[in-house]
């Protein structure tokens, strides 16, 4: 199934699903928004993930680190 969810974390135990069971395109759009908004820039949001239907993380962003998964090698 091609269903994805996007979740933003405020602390280790406080989180909010901002999209559930959406297409990859919708998940990426939400991921970009929630990793570039005021809350993410101030550190209110400290982590954002996209998960697939099997609840596996396919993308992860962390405050102060940026995109941490998948690991992207910088272009030379």
C-alpha cells in the first residue's frame, strides 16, 4: 500500500500526527512544511518523521541537525 503518515514531535513523549494515510506526494509536502515553519525554527518542534504503511520511518528531520534519514551525501 502507498499510504504514509507524518508526525511532529515536541518532546520524546508529546507528538501529533499531522497527516495520516496520505499519498507520498502529500506526505512530502507536509514534511517540508513542518520542517520549515516557525515552530521548527524555534525548536518547539524537535523532530518530524514520515512513516510508511508498515510504520517504518522513511524520512526523519531533527532540530539543529536537519534531515538525518535518509542520509544524503553532500554533492562534491
